[in-house]
C-alpha cells in the first residue's frame, strides 16, 4: 500500500482505441511507442508486478 493506504495499480495504455477514434482530427498527433517500446513497457510492468506478487506471497 502507498502512504495513503491505497493498493498499488498498473495502468496499461495501448492502441486499442485507434481503430475507433483514428478518424478524429489530431488523434495520431501524440507519439505512440514502436514495437520495441511496447516490449520495454511490458518488461517493466512485469518487473513491477513480480515484486508485488513476491511481497504478498511472503506474508
């Protein structure tokens, strides 16, 4: 838990909404990570979650 007593959480941002909102002006104006970027995001998420899982398993 954090200092305010909240459980940790992970927010995953992906490109699932592109198919729905890609026609909107400026939707692709932000920079999406390339395939290597998605791998880095997934790797860091797995490391973060593994630490939490290990801590909970010890209790």
